[in-house]
């Protein structure tokens, strides 16, 4: 954990520094000599970043390095604390807002989006906890079910927050829309000021037109999704759009439609990928954005899938830490805090001229940023310059950066020395 007994800052101290002012401001902070709240947050975030198969493995490694740690019993009992969970929620939410005020915004140049926050949402499933109880399947067999979470990714700053833990009692696998209804408009708009509109980009599992209507008219939340094959709609007419605008390149149609079942009015944008020629249909209840911007935002939805891939394959967060719902949500809050702290540290390093030049070059030469299965980006040479800038952005932390950070949290090193090592890693490895 961070050591503040000297004047020369370490990477560990600089990494956690943005978190602690929000801890001090939290009304859920309490005095706890055994595991102070600051240490508790450090422990949880360090475990996310530490690549450990179990909590015992994490604690034993820390003890072997001479760190002050709680006993295994105290650590696991703290994972059940509802007060600690409230603290984690509050600190993570405050950090999310803080990071959003500091990080660059690649969508800032799109005039249509000036009064919108833009979020991508989806569910993410991990393995059950070791001590989770068996549940009976539809076939009458006893089996274990995975643990699901729903996350929101800010597409402007690439920061992450937790929306909901899937129902652990009444559902084996909760549907996206049920979880969204449980969270409500307050959960979706958390931290977004009144008067600021919100765009929520979801895959076709997010289609619930009555919910879309209610959230739009009652709370300023607009949806963008993809059409389903069995969707029944009534075409009501064409919407005007500028074919000469480079942002609208690839757009074939922009139509107003009505749903055949509940009479909700929607907008359908038909878009053909300029390279592959594959056609996509996007649905939205927002009518002011240029159709090319609708297509762009849905293509950017893939960012949240890349974050899930990072959690699974780089941070190895593939299993629930403990069986209680409190512990499962707490793990998700630690994951969000770790992601957002990494974003802040990565941005600081970039501003100081430390970046993975080889990866930046590879990305610039890559034909597309997104996989073809969900709206692949056309090659930069054939895409409008403005869109190329918006799409050419890092959607994951590099493994070199993560391994370097992991080492710094294990064995603290002065900031300047550690940065010099990272430059060397980027140059040689």
C-alpha cells in the first residue's frame, strides 16, 4: 500500500492520489482502526489490478512483501459490510465525476452533441463465487449460474461506472431491460446535471420502446440501438439530411417509423459501411442529431466490449470474490475505480510525453478500430478526416502499462525512476 513517510512520491501514491479527496468528502466514512477506509479502498483496487486467483493469494503475497494487512477473516468479513459498500459506491461515483472533468473528450468537436452526455451500456458476466449455492435449472438440475453486472461507459472520457448487480434471487440470468428498470432514471443519470440530456447506446437487447418513451419524456434520456430481425414497424416518412456533409457519409436513409404494437414514434437510420458494403439499421428516439452521428455513436458502443475484454483478459477479473450480493457489488465498484484511476494515470503520462509509440503507430496503420460483427470502422484512408480522429482512440489499456503499474503497486518506486523504466519498457519490449 502507499507509503507517505517520505517526500519523494511513488507511483503508488500518485496513482491513488485522485481517490482520497473523494473519500474524505464521503458521508459514509467511519473510523476503523483494524482496516481504515482508505486502506480498504487501496486493498480492493490493488486486488483488481493484482492478477490473483483468490483473496487468500492476494493477502499472502502482500504479507510476504512485508505489508500491513488484515487477517483473512477480517478481510472477508469486511466484504459483507453494507457500510463499506455505501462508501465504495460514493467514492467510485465521485471519482467518476472527477475523472470526467479532467480527461480529454474526443466528441467535443461534434456540434450536435454539445448538450448531451453519451453513455454505452451492457451486461458483463463472470464465474460464480467459490461458495455460491447451487440453483435449480429449468430442467430440474442443480447447477451454478454466473454473476452478472451492468455497466455504463462514458463514451466522451472512457470512464466506467456500475449500473446494477443482476438479481441474485429471482432470476438465473436477468434481462438487460429488467435491470435497467430497477435502476431507474436516477441510476442512469447519476451525476448528470439537470438540463443536460443523456444518450444511452445499447445493443438490440436494450429495445423496449415503452421504456424509451417514458425515459425520454420524463427524464431526457434518449436511446440508440440496432434493429431486430422480427421487429414490426410502420414507415411514416423520410427525414431531411445533408448528403454533402462528410459526417453523413455512408448514410442511405433517415426515416420516421412507428411501432406496430404500441404506437411509439421512432427514427430509423440505414447506414452502409463504405468499405464492406454491409448495411446496418439503427433505431433511436432522438431526432435532432445528424444521421451520421447516430451511426458513429453506435459504432463507438464497441468500446464497452473492449473494456470487458480488458477486465477478463488483462486484469483477469473472471470470478466473483465472495457469495454475498454486497461483496459482488463491492467488487464491481473496485473494478470501476481501478479503471478510472488507470485512465487518469495514463492521461498524465501521455501529457508528460510517455506513451507506447509502437502501439500508436500500429493503430494508425490498422484498417479499422472495431470488429466487423458490430459495425466495423472503414479504413482511415477512406474515412472523412473528422471521423477518423474520433475513432482513432485507445479503447483498452496496454498490457505493458498494466504490468508496469502492477509491479509499482507491489514494490513502490519513486515516480521519476518508475517513469524512466516505463519509457524503457515501451522502447524495448
